C-alpha cells in the first residue's frame, strides 16, 4: 500500500469513529453539519468519497448531503492546492492596490478565485480582511502573512514556493 | 370526533370541524384559494405564498395551506389588498421566468400560466434577473430545465416522500438555489429511477420527458420501413383526458384508428404481451413454488421499479422474475416471429411503443434487452406525446370512428387489460397460475382485496390446499415499506407485485397533465382510470390469459412452451447491481 493510500485509510477510519459515536442517537441525521466539519478537517475539503461514506453510514441520501454542503460557504467543495493563497480584498488592502495584486496572481497562476493550478501546487481564495491592514496590501499563504505587496514581490514569493516544491 | 368550531370566511359564518388548515376548510366550503407549491399528498412547503389570506387580528397575511383554523377565526380570502398582493407574488415569480411561453412544451397546459391568468396579470412592472443554466439532457427519460424552475419543491417532495428515491435536493442558496441530484450529477449518473413523477407534479416545464415525437414523425415518412406500434393498457384509459374527455373513458378503438391515420402499418396491443407475460410469469412462479428458485418472487414489468431495484435493493435480484416487460416481449416478437410472418427483414421494422411511462424510454435503451443486436423497441413515446402527435398530425380524435387491433398480436384477455392498475398483474397471474396448478378454472376471478389504492395490499390464495400469500405495492415508497417487511421476514409472502408509480401504470409519469379541474395524481382520476380497465376486463369474453387463442397459437407455431428455450432466449432477461447505490432514510430528511 502506498503512503497516500495509507493516509486516506487513516482519515476514513477516523471519520468512521466520529460517526459511530453519533449513529445510535435519535434523529442522527441532524448531526450532518458536525460530520461535514469533520470531513473538511480531515481532508481539507468535502471529499466526494468521504461524503458517500457519510451517506452510507448515516443513511442520509446524497442529494440531501449535497444540499447542506452547497448551502454553507464555509464548506469547500473543491480540493485545495498544496499551498492555499488567500488574497485580502478588504477595504484597506483594496485602496492600497489589492486589485492589481489579484490580477498578477491570476496571471501567474492562470486560475480564478476558487481555482487550483493544474499542477495542484496553489489554490486561490479571497479574504475579507486578515487583520493586518497596516501591511496592506496583504495575502496569506498557508497561514503566513505577506505584506506591502507589489506585483513584482508576488512573482518572487510564488517563485520561492515553486523552487522549494521542486527541490523536495 | 373532532370538535366543531365556528369560523367566518368573507363575513359568512360556517360551522366546521377543528384540526384542519384554512385552505382545507375553504376547499370544502366552495372557496378556491389560489395555490402553487401546495399538493395534498405532499408535506406543506409554504414556499410560494400564493395562497395567502387575511386573518383578523394577525399583522401579516398568512399562508392558508399551512395555517390551522381556530374557533371564531375571521378569514378574508379575496379582498382588494389580497388580490394585489397575490398578483404581485406571481408577477415576481414570472420576473425570473423565461419569456418563452409560446415555444414552451407546456404552453396551454402550464399551471403557472393558468395562475397568472387567474390573477389577472395583464401588465408587467419589472424585469428580473433570469437564470442561465444548461439543460440536463443526459437521461433517456427525464429532462431537467432549471431555467423554468420556480422552486416550489413539489418534485423534491414527491421524489423523497412518495417515491423515497431522494434523487432530488435543493443545492446552493438564494437566487442560485437549484433542484439537482447529488454532486450536480447528470440524471443519467444519478439514482433517478426514471419514474417521471417529478414531471407529473411540476407546475411548469422544469421537468419534461425526453421528447421523441419529431424523430417518430420523420420515421413515419420512411417508405422503406414497416411501421408497427403497440400501446399499453393505461394509455387507452387516460388519453381521452388530453382531449377534454372525462377521466375513466376508454379510448381504445379511437387510439387504434388515430395511430393508423398517423401512418402506422400495424397496430398491436401491449395487452397481448401482457397475456404472454402472465403465461411465462405464472409458469415461473409455479416452478419456484416447487422449489426451483427463490421466493418470494417479485414482478419485473415496471421499468422504474427495475432500475430502483438494481440501485436500492440489489440483495433482491434473485427474487425478481426473469420475465421481460410486456413492451419488451412485444418488441422481441416483432423482430423475430412477426418479421418472419410478413417475410420482412427485422432491421426494416420500426418498432414503436406508446406508454404511460417515462421509464420505458430508459428500458428500451437497455443493452441486455436487444434482440439479435437490434433494439426490441426503437422508439417509445408517452401518452402525452401521442396526444400531441394526434393533435399536430391533424387527426380528429374527438369524432374519429373506432377501429380494431391488427392480428395476430392484437387480441387480449381481460387479465391483460388490468395490468395497468395496481394489483392487476397479480390478479391476472393468479387467474392463470390457479388453473395451471389445479387444472380447474378459478371461479372468483375478480380479486377485490388486490384492487384499490391502499398502499400495500395482501391476499391469500388457496391452490389445492397450498396457501399462497401474495402482496401488492404501488409507488416506490410503498414498495420500500413492503420490502422492509420482506427483508425482516423473507418467508412471509410467496409472490409480490410492485409497480413504480402511484396507482400503478395508470398513474405513470407519461400520462396526460392534470386538467383545469383536477390536480396531478388526483386519487379520483386514478380510480376512474383503473375502473376503465376493470370495465374492459368485465366486457371481455376471454378473461384469463391462457384462454387467449392467439397466445396458444403463438406457443404452437413459434415459442413451444412457457419457459422453453425460445422463451428464454426472447422473453426473459437478467438484472445486475447498478451504481450509485440508492439510500433510503428511515426518517424524513428532505424539508
């Protein structure tokens, strides 16, 4: 068994342990949101096989799960890239040129907001203020803040991630 | 007894029973409050707000479909303010609706259109944002057009509450809300059983059948083809409704005559093959009763039920009768036996079926039902589609003189006719199985406990001392309830009939839309359609399938004997597990 298959397996067994605790309760389907949170915590998004597993275990039709999954913005329906870029489009950043930064990101990555690069390395999200307005315009990659951005700086930062990734 | 209370509607006093909604009370008192998302068989949605009324003491208008009556309640149903509010509500729905009524399939038979007319919408104030989705054309049976959806939720509710298939749900939110299968999957890859009940209850054209009328019109012009058509029992029991006749009037002979006018060379009766199904199925049942094969045996003629079984109940595959449906048996005979009779190459035969059913379109496309590499049935059109073709093809259905079916596949017993009503296949099978087993004809051939619209019906048949326990379910929700019993107690029944649609084929997803004075799946209409079939049965001199002389001739000339080699080759099939697997919740999860 490959490493990634093992990792998938352990995620699935953790998900099943989580559901087992809820299964016996009355109206167990009312725990659907909590279960979907668990799926996202484990997989980084709502993995389709995992949702199928939830459907079979909790006896909830997939159409109903899909309804809940698509209703709440918090739930991610697409697999995120290895590095998640959140570009701040809050007021302060916007005034300081976040629009230009976003355009540069789109151009460099060849994706739109919500998309993932074809090599799976980056995905792009928008944020509404990261609490670092003093450094505007900012973006966050995997929790790390990059401030006082310029299009040139963006290029260099992405290049750094690419280099590290190919060196791995 | 519920207690009596006094209410006032539009200032007139009435004494009524407590424990009902304002709409229910008003309906019984001769008021018709306009409505859209409401359906009496489904849970209360309260989504459309078209049925609002004024109640004295209440600040806001209340939805009469959901609000219970109370003693002394003063209700106003048609004030100037209400009329304006309702008109505005319908106008706002139309603001997001495509402006293509005159090219829409449901032009003239659309509930939304009718409602707009009744509200007096003669002027539009706003231009709303339109939805812009691709149609889902993937299914062989059901086309989904979210652009026309007004989110009344009837389809979601019938799919989950009555059929328990739960293929449809609301996804996304706000203006972007859309009714769609899980994971935005195309219908062809979903758990849809193709029953078409979403089409029956849809007030607009957000769900329609895959239309084959143009293709058929073209083929009917092809002089190189021998054009042969069959039609199902339930078609004759309902097609009149599409021409303004009262429900329950059989239009059998008129339909035969109309099909000839449309250009068919031979018109055969699916009921003939219903008789043939009975011969095979009754024989198969007796074999199983003797220990050769699994019991209970479950019927296989309903195509929606078959797809449902493969996705939801694969553990029951060995219980399913191997008999093809009457439609597919007829198709197989046309391209073998009948092709030989008229000395024509099978590939020159155009085999058409008119069905009360949308799932039959899916069945016709099943690869395992092909005969010598050809589809047994080339084109399936629904009752609705045929009604349109008759109108479009310039046939005067109202005044046409009736004609008889062609031979040798047109003669049928009463047993074949009642196939269309829930319990009918079982009743017809018992008529024949009894005689095959005991050697004596069954005297009491009308089996009343198997008739009617009760969800699950049970019967006990005495076969020469052997007690045979039978059960019947119609609608996939009732089927689920029955099959849960069978899973817990597999020895409880010997023989089970399941039909995918409420009422059986007479309530099929391809039947005429509800008219001005009825609602979709109206029980009264279903009962009348069933009665039309029971009347046909009663007026036949031959009422048992095995007494049909043309069936006997077919076995003598071609098939040999029931369950013989030829029968196995042409009249029987097999089923296999299909994915995705269906899930039936124990508790109601849809809104």
